[in-house]
């Protein structure tokens, strides 16, 4: 997962994030990053300078490293430079069009957050969009709908 943590949530106080007591954005971000790392995500604070999408997606970091993946989830905020480079949005367009699973017109590219919903920016909405995109990717890989939750451990 690439990102420079320049999200607007760093300037927010979250009072209405389901399941979380009121918390300042930077503290929430630190907890979220820790949880993602614990779950196996690799967090890379690098800028992505270039993307392409054909049968697979490819990203290039500011250091010139090229990486390929099966899917790309873009969350770029109000200025979706990478999405525009994929012809998903014209400069000045208000929102990038996505389907109900946040899939863009490029089959393996998903767009979430303010890029897809610029007038409805809210932390839990963006998290839900990311989860929706991830669930769609899991279902595509399995070839059927996937229910993604863990069971409560048995008490001894």
C-alpha cells in the first residue's frame, strides 16, 4: 500500500466513526496503519508517479521502481492525477464514474474516497468504499460472492 499520509483525516476529529470513541485523525491514522501492518499489509510512504492498466496494472514510484499487480485501488482525493493519466477523469470533472463496487471504466482499477464522491467526504464512507472494492476483488478472484469476516474464538 502506497501513500504519503496526506489525507484530510489528519486535520479532523472523528466523533462519529462507528465502533471508535472520539479520536483525533492523526491518532486514528497511526492505529489504522498499525492494524494494516499487523494484518500483513506492506506500507510504503512513496509517491506513485505513473500508472498503467492493461491485463494487469503497473505503478512506478518516484524512485523509478516499477511494480505490477492484478488490481489497483486509487484514493487520491480531490486532485486525481493518476486517475486522469488513465483517462478516468478529465481535468475539472467533479467525480470519477464508478459502479456500485467502485470499479472504474478500466476493469482492474477501482477509485474510492473523494475522487469518486467529492461532495461526500467522510472517513467511514471512504473506509466503506475501500472495503467494498476489496470485497469485489476477493469475489472476482474466488469466482463467487465472498463473505469476509472472522468468527469469535471459542471461550475456554
